[in-house]
C-alpha cells in the first residue's frame, strides 16, 4: 500500500531510450517506469519481442524513425495495464505462427488504452484488443504482408471488447482490414480499408455498433456483417469489390439496423442480404454494380426508401416469390413512367425485379445472355404481363423520371 501511495504522489518522469544511452532498450525502460511516466524511444531499430507492459498510465511514444522489430519470430508489445498510450512507433517483423494470434501491439484485459499514429509494416496481426474496453485506435497505418490468408492476420482485431473507437486508420494488405467478434458499442469512423485478402471489415456477434464515413475498396470479398443487432452503417463507401463471390456489403442474420447515405459502386453485388430482418435501408446510392441489391427471401420486413439505383445490370433480384420486405419512394434510372400532377412521384408503380434476373438466379450460366435480345424480350414480356416480381417488392411511389 505504501509503495502504491508513493507511486501516485511522485512526479511523472520521462525515460529516454537511446541505443548508446544508459537505457538502450524498451525492456530496460519498462523496468524503471512507474505510473504516469513517459517513455520516449529515439530513432533506431530495437529488437523487441514478447515485451509485456504492466505499468498503468504509461505513455510510450516514438520519435520519427523509432522502430520496434519482432525479428520475424515474436509478438512485439503486450499491454496488460490500464490507461496505457502507445503513439508514434513503427512496428515490424511480427512472427507468423499457426498456434497463436501474434500481434505487433496487443491489449489484454485493459481499460482506457490508446494506440495512436503508429505504423505497422508486414505484420501478422496488427493491433489486437482482447477483453478490453474504453479504448481508442486512431490514425494508425497498417500494411500487411499480403500473403495467403493462413499466413496473414487481421489489421485491427477486437475480441470480446466494448466501447472502442476506431478512427481514421489506413489498412491494406491484411487478411481482414477490421475484424470484430463479440464486441459491443464499437464506433468506426473515417477509416480506409483497401486491398485486403478477404474482407475490408468483418464482424460477427457485435451489437449496438456504428460505422460512419469509412471507405472500403478493392477487397477480395467486400465487407461482411453477421449475427448482429442494432448496427448503424452511415456514409460509408463500398466500391470496386469484384469477383465471383464479392460484394460491397453482405448482411447475414442482421436485425433492427440502419443503412443510410452509403455508396455502393462498381461491385459484383452492391448489397447482399440473407436472413436480414427489420432493417431500414434509406438514401443510399447503388451505382454501376452487377447486382444492386440481392435480397433473399429469408430476409423479412426490410424497408428500402429514398435510394438511387443507376447503371446496375440488375437493380434488385431475389430467389423467391414471397416477401415481406418493401420498396417505396426510390429513384430508378430504368423507370419509364410519368408524373402528370408534377408532385415528384411517378404515377405508375415500378417493378425492379427483371424477369431475366430471376432466370439467372435459377440458372447462373444464363448470365452470358445478359446483353442478348433474349434478355430484352423476357423483360418486355414481364412489363406487359407481370408475373414474377413479388408484389411487396413493387415500388408504388417511385421518384418521377428526371428527379434528382
């Protein structure tokens, strides 16, 4: 108790790590540090493997050119104390192992941690939070090895974490850019996640989270949101995710969530929804995708309104004739109705599900005939004698042609 009281009353110090100085390593600095101290790492390459940070309230910061190197075999820093900030360091050389999720920077059972303005190069896992809460991960640059999925970890990885802010990070070349599992109350804002080997972002069993103004581009399979409730996705861009199994955003078993103001552009599938129920999809742009929305019949009571569909090969498709989801008040570039009373609402309902699209759902190789006269004949027949579009998927109040 006396030692703790002394630690709380002693003034904070700065401990300088310098290769030729009295404190030549991070390990040596941590051995001297007490609560509230600052450890400043000067430029140089420091071999640092499996080092545990146990001192609470510590600021560990790096000057430009300060590099912590795991030697290709070890994890680097493992923080187990509360209120520790790691800022401005370069991490590299995290060891790859099939038995442990080794990370450049790992926070374990901590509160109030911060990882800011760090650079992680060729890491296995980058920044890893395990049973942590009240933390901030901001303005870090993470570049994975770009290797195969089994030999490459996630950029920012949260497991059993809550109330975490992930802000303004740039992530590329990882397995998943951002991965969350059993997380709650997480916000992600202004991140850029591109060129990752699997998902730009991937989260499961993570309720009450919000993701705003993030940019996900050219990831192998897009972004996947699974088994979660009360999720908000606003102002994000899902672009250039192309491939046989790629999509801008996958929703699987998602309920009571909101997607608003997002952009889905140049994806194989813009939005893929399976078992997604009671979600609001409003004021999004679906542009130049293969499929704008693939809404499977297992999705129930989803509401699409105020969205813009333009340049998609198929605006909306489904795999069943029975639906409880609805479309109302959307803008469709294929809409050829009229607005006699000039109220901005088309006077004729719009059926967004093409007959040819339903045929492709049942027989995928038929997609080769997309630009053929055959596809046009089927669509014309459906417009004259509508048979396949589920009545709830008919937009009865489409925006009038030419309306912005």
